[in-house]
């Protein structure tokens, strides 16, 4: 018995109290973080999804509110952007008055006017064009073919990539036709129809590789022309030397002097390596909607937020009426309580979403305003040499927010200036110290490299070693490998590949 008591006492002595400090994000904070990283072009879709999912949320864009707000000056310094809006979900403790508010003074509605014309809020019209695949199908429809050949042709067109190449093996297409279309064909039958489709416009379509694509385009030209003949010879037998710009080897291989080879190379360079792109509708995919606008008003920069970032949302009046009906009900049975609990969850979700949208607007403006102030000289002139070294921590310290918040804003948002539209991330750069001890942005170094390469003699391009020497002459003591890194970041090839005849 004493042994049992000792063991029990020992186990009790081992018990201890431990405190841990854990960081846990509330659902509202998670929602805000997700909304913050959504660019303007995708915000409309995100809001539509929320409107469809939550009937307690309404778009009140047709209602004009009394006090529109727009510019950053309306924000107060030190404003808390991380308030916890969570509420007690206990049904007995909710306040009906929190949801029964007049439409004209609804705390959960938002309105935003950044000074843009009303036309800017409308969807940009997209021209209706014939797509690449539709164009090929129309050409196929004009050819008198048997039913089997027509099915084969349609299968080939459907197998093309967006750039116009046929990368699917012939044997795989034969299997597709057998299993999906119940059409049995031989490889020769497919190759015959493929040759027919390769005669369609644009030239070079349905090629299986770059060499065949360029050859198809050249053979559409006057093949009796000596220039075209030499171009075909280079593409079909010496393409590797051509792509590597080994012009001395090409001169010996095809028997041309430098001037003649220059004309042949120019003819090849006029060809389209991606014929499918020339007729592909890509307008919508390439469209960039800026999140911010910076204008120069007589030397004073004015920052505005795109009006699409400020949707006019409010809590549904009909859902609030349900609360009012519940509040006046004499008897509250179990089913009614369950219904009201569901309504309250939807109302809370709508209120949180609206708060997150408003918080997103404020955070975007606060971050962009700090960037604009930091790079004020650049936004006044557009001269990249006036970009100051700036990292995420610099902006995070100025606005009193976390670095991750600034990163989410910078990585997916665009600003429209008088000098073009730019990704915010492009304004961040590392600092480089000159021989005089001054810190400058690596953007300035990249600009000098770009200017040097742009002015170089293309017959004798500047190697990385020479570019390093030029930078040292300007006072930038940078290693050759750093020059190579900057050159690659600017998508500039090595000297040998920049060589021209």
C-alpha cells in the first residue's frame, strides 16, 4: 500500500504547468490576407463568388452615398488596420440593432471615388475575332474531303498547341481516332492530311518543330530566288550553326561572303517562329488593369486608387428584416432559433467581408503612398537613375506593418504613371556602394549596362569582362559574375548571341 502511495505521490510531483505563446490568425485576418494579395483584375471575380455564396451580401453600386472618399489624405496616420472584428456567436447575446440600420448610414457599406471618369468603371470592350482554331477549321471546311479524312483533319487541328505546333506524336493521334472516333487509319493517311493542313494560313502552321516551321514558310516564297534557296539550305541543314550565330562556319558551309550571308540571315529572321500566335485572341490575357494611378499636378504627385478596388457593398436589408421579425416574435421555438442562427452567421460573414474590403483599400493606399514618397524623384521624372535603393523592410517600417503585408501588395499590384504601367515589385532594389561611398540602386547599374549594350558595335558585342571594366570606370566596383547576373535579369543574351553581321 505504501509503495502505491509513493508512486502516486511521484506522479503528482511530475505534473507541471507550462505556458506557450502562440500566434493564431482569426478567420477575419485570414480573409483580409487573401483579399490583399488579389490584384484588381481578379477582385471582381472574387467579389462575385462571395455574392453568390452569401445571400446576406448585396452590391449597392446603384445607391449613391453622401460622403465618397478617395485620396490617401483622407486616411489618418496611425490608424489601426488590424482590429479584430470577431463577435460572440452566442445566439442569446447578439444585438439586433447592430444589423438594423438605415440604408443611408449603413456602417457596412463602402463607397469610393478616386476621381476617375465613370467610363473607367465600365468593362473595356473586347473585339470579337476569329480564333486561331476557328480559322483553321473554316479553311478545312472549304476542302472537299471524305468523311474519314475530315475527321482526321479535325483531330490534327484539335491537337495543335496555341503557338501552332503539332507536338503530339502521329501514333498517339491514330490511337485517339480509333478509341474516341472509331476511325481506323494508317500513319500515311494522317501524314497526308497533315501535309494538307500545313498548306493552310498562316504559313508554318502544324509544324512538328522549329526547323519544319521555318522551312514551310520559306517554301511558300519564290524558291527560284537564290536568296531563298540559300535560306532553305541553312534552315534545313545548318540550323544549329544559325541559332548559335556561328556565322564564320555558315559562310564556309554555304559558300557565301559576309554581305550575302547578312541578306540571307535577314530573310530568315523575318519568319515567324510561332505562327499560331499571329492569329490567336490574346487581348484579354494580356490586359493589365492598374491598381493605382499617379499623376503629376504641377510638380505635386497625386495618388489615387482604381475605382474597381472600392465596390459598393452592403448587408442585405431582407436578412436584417428577418432579425427584426425574430425580435418582435412573441414565441421563439427551436426551429426559429436555428433559422436565426443561420441568418446571423451569414450577416457576420457579410460584415467581415465588407470590413476586409475596406481594410484592403486602406492598406493598399497606405503602402503605395509610402512607396511614392520614398521614390518621389523617380515618379516626377521617370528617370530610373533616380530610383533609390529600397527593400521591403524600408516600406514596412514607414507604415508600421509587417514585411509580408508589403510583399503581398508589391508582388501583384500595378501602378500607372505618366511614363508607363509598372509592377510595384520593380521599384524595389538592392543598394550598391560606389567608390565614393555613396549608396545607389542596382537599377542605376542596370540602366548603364542597358545603355552600353544598346550602343555597342553588334559586329563585336561587349563581353561581360569589358562591361565590368566600363562600370569600374563609372565608379561601380562590381564583379563580373554580378554583371552576368544583372544581364540575365534583363533578359540580355551573352555577347556571342548578340552578334550581328
